[in-house]
């Protein structure tokens, strides 16, 4: 029973990290504009948008890695229960 508890704890921790990263990214993207037409007088706005894009691009590999780890943990959990069902029917 200890393995099952640990398995679910790891899965839950990875899921919480993934959700936190999605929330953080959505907060960053909330202030991002899709398209801006500015002249030279609004360089500060252009710089702010470039900073937002840089932060989003910086967090993207971490988010992708977290998605892969969470997916692997999910496959492990499902596989564990499939193996348990197979063992019960033998």
C-alpha cells in the first residue's frame, strides 16, 4: 500500500507543478498584445511587450518538461492499475 500512496503523491506533486506553470504563463500572457503598431515615441511599450514574450519563451521548456513528466506519471499510474486488474483475473 505504501507504493500506491507514494505513486499518487508523486503524480499529485507533478500535477500541481504543471497547473502552477500554466497559471503563471496565463498571467504573463494576459498583458501580451498580439499585434502592436507603434512609432518611436512608444518604445517603452514595445520593450515591455518584448520582456513579456521573453518570459513566456523562457518558461516554455520548463512547461514542456513538466507536461512530459506528468504524462509519464499518468501512464505509470494507469499501467499499475491495469496490471492489478490483470493479476486479479488470473
